[in-house]
C-alpha cells in the first residue's frame, strides 16, 4: 500500500522537488519519519514492504529511499541489493534496531549511504536525509557529465528516432547506455576475430 504526500516548505536548492520513498511495515513509523522530514519540501511515497517499494523504484524518479532493514515479503537488504543489481544508485538510508549490527555491515557492502537507529531524534534523521539528497545530486551530476560525450557520439551516428529506441531499450533492460555500447563492441570484436580465423 502506498500513499503520496507533499511538503511545501522552502529549503535549499539541492533538495527542491525531492522525491523521498519511506519504507516500513509499521505505519506509525512511516508517520514519524515524514514528520521528521517536514522541513524538506518533497513528494513522499510510502510503502509497507520491499516488494511495493521496488515497484515504485521501477516506475518513479526517486531521490532518496529510507527503509527499515527488517520487513516481511522483501526486507531492506534485499531491496537495496535488487536496486543495485539494476544499477539504481539512489541513496538508501537504513533504519535499524540496536541488535542489527551484522545487517548494518551487509548494508554497507551492498552500498547503503548510511544508517540511523529507529530511536534517533527527528533532527538526526533530517540531517541524514539532507546529506544523502546532496550526495545523490552530486553523483547524478558527475554521472551525467561522464556520460554526456558518449551520448553525443551515439546520437550523431544514429537518427533521432533510432536513438530514442536505443535509450528506451536501455531503460527497459535496466542497463546504462555505456554498458550496452560496451556489450555491442565486445560482440563486434568477437565477430571480427571469428571472421579473421576462418579466412
């Protein structure tokens, strides 16, 4: 079950129009999290399990995920792992209990941005969210700059309609344009070697 909520308060440019996904099987905790983040003008999406959260990640442009580490259906660790498998590098903050030390270590390895205990103050949670949003914005800018020249090369060599089809294929398969091109180049090199050996 998911709900959308909007906050209208003004804040820094880096968090303007942020979309934050809150994930917890405890609806009271979801209410508390959103109350902690009222200073951030954002659209809030809510999910009560990792399966619904993953579905939102696939269809929404999300800037930050704050998820309980332990949940039914799909827990926070599984959700994080599935996101990273799809090359979704949205910052993820894990909500943990006092006895979740091993799960926290696993979350670090999977690429979690940070974690906060459920007993953290509202200010601590808000500060973590602001830092994660800023880090996500910077990562997006760096990835765009790194890939912009590649997009230019491909778009010059393809007509506009074909280029859109290629990008749509990348989104559908959950891969980056760069990964697709690298794959095609490897296939082309292998085919060239095969032709040379048979000649």
